[in-house]
């Protein structure tokens, strides 16, 4: 127990962190290009926010939340997703009084008590964006385009964009009724989970993976045939604008999403190479959520992208390379008598912006040189009795093996050149 991380969590070792940083920096850059600014919300929120926001009859709220009572008896939940907290912050800080649209991005840990497998963890991370205040289809297109451009810049241009429309409260209710009628006549073919879903949330049945259910769904009514005029026009415009900006997509009525807040456009970006957990990114429009959480009626759209799934994919394609790194200088001292002299040089280098280290393991001079070549360092500054006396240090270039005596200032000039 003591030496094993909890199931469904993972460590990022320094090499992983360097890779993640590279991906995060690109995400930040692309978000800024689209006018999205970073927001950071707490790791935990009041449980009610997610119950209300995500929906009581979803798998996340029913089974997957890390919920506990804190010492004063309040029910607290570790965030299972990023949207509801950003909505809460938008309302709490009255950001609706600022010029709209208000556009945010975040990089955040999320927690879901799911059965861990490749690409599915209990603590995972999301890149996300949320745009508040505009009902325009151009915003739906913008969030999809942002995700696609980011993935393209990472080298993933083959991923599939699946889109669908879930309509608004009104047209979805009609559809739910029809779907319910249809499925009620096919009960004997549905799996046990779907039988429960039938009364509580029939839309969930549409993304059931069970073969019997899939067969039944082949002839089920399709939501796109039930859209009201406004929702249909909106969806048509989204498709036109996606084509206008050069994004290939597939209309997929099976995309229903696992959260209840969506209205109109929903989408997923999928990679078959990820196996069962194929969605790298999911999102859509949610025009009622802000009002439902106590804010003024405010249309909104956004997405969440799983960082672990993304890095898994990048790694499998050899696209997660990091620049080779080397420390500028290692200060090797012949003995403890040279330590203070060496420390002065070390901190002079660090203050001047160079990366540098000195021996702290009591190694012999030979072992220090060996260690320096392993870190690796570009140069070793060797300091012995003679160096301290003459003020000239021995500088060894580890890429060529050549060494030369020079003043510390000359050595620094050499580092600047590299
Ligand atoms: P979601 O589809 O639940 O949507 O999650 C978004 C992405 O997070 C998924 O496509 C997947 O890549 C990743 N993900 C989800 N669960 C796990 C897990 N257990 N392990 C690893 N990765 C996971 C949302 O969360 C919405 N908040 C997205 C959104 C933002 N919609 C509008 N704005």
C-alpha cells in the first residue's frame, strides 16, 4: 500500500512532465490565438453543483463521483469535469457583466470513480474551453475548430470529428417520448442497464455498447428527424461553417454524450486506435446550464479533452519527442578546499541564467566527471588548487573531450555562444 499509488492514478516522472509541458504550452498558445483566457477553479466544489449541473440520472453523478462530508458536515465532491465549476465561477464573479462572449480555457485534474483501463483513470486531466454569451453557430464551430487545430499542430490530423444535435428542451422531449415508445416494444432485447435507463434517461441507451441494444437501435427513431425549426437551422449552419473553415466531419446520431446539460450541437473527436476509450475530446453547446445554476440566461459551448488519452495517442505515434536537454555546466572540485570557490562560480552562473550544478555527493574528481557526462552537462568547470591560485579554471567540453584553461569570464562567454 505504502509504495503503490492508488488504483486509477499515475505518477508523471520528470521525463513525462517535460512531454506534458510541451503539449500544455501548445494548448495555451492555440487558446490564446482564439481569444480564450485561462481560468483556474478549485479541485473540489459543493456536491450540489455537479448534481444540478451534470444531471442526477447520469453515470457520473450516480456512480462515479468522489463525494465526502468535510469536517463540518458539508458534502464536497472532487470535480469530475471542468464545465460546471467554470459556470459557477462565471455566476459568482458576475462575469456576465463583462463584454461578451466571455471565453475561458483550463487545464485541470478531474476525478471519476470508474473501472481503470487503458485511457481511463480515476484521476485524469482535461484541457477544456468554455465560451459564454453567444448563441451563434460560429461559436460551436470555433470550439470544434480550436480542438482540431490543436490536434493538427500536434501531428494528429487523421482524427474523426463526429457531430450531432440533441435539440432544445422542447424538441428533445418529443424525441424522448418517441424513443421511449419504440424501446418499450423491444424490452426483451435490451440489457439490464438499459432497462433501468429506459425510464430514467432513455437517451443514454443510444450509446450503449451491448450488442443486443445496438441491434435494436439500428431501427430506432433518430433525433435529427425531430429537431424544431430553430435547432434544425442552427445545425445546418454549423455544418456549413465547418465546411467553410475546412473541417471534415461526420454526422453521427449516436453521439449523445454522458452529461445532461447539452442542447443543440454535440461532438466528439475520436481515434479508433484508442480502443474502447476512443473519445479524445467531447463537447457541445449547453444553452440552459448557466440559468439552471442560478445565473442569467446565457448560451454557451465548450469541450473537454482527455490529456492522458491524447498523450497515449501521441506516444504511440512517436509524436511526443522532447528536445534533448543538457545542463550548461557542472562544477567539479578537486577537494573540499575548493568548495567555497566553486560555490561562488556556481551561483554566479545561476544568477546569470545558466543551468549549473556542483558535487554534493562527496565524489572523487574522476567520479564527478563521469556523473557530469551522465546528467548530461555541456561543459565541466574543473577547479583544483592551481585554478584557485591563478584564477584560471580548466574547462572541459564534454562533446569533444577537449579541455582548456581560461578565466571564469571567458568560460561564461563560451556558454553564451553555445
Ligand atoms: P466528457 O466527455 O465527460 O466531457 O470528458 C471529456 C474528455 O475527458 C473525454 O473525451 C476523455 O478524453 C476524457 N476523459 C473522461 N473521462 C476520463 C477518464 N476516466 N480517464 C481519462 N480520460 C477521461 C466533459 O467532461 C465535458 N465537461 C466537456 C465539455 C466542456 N462540454 C462542454 N464544455
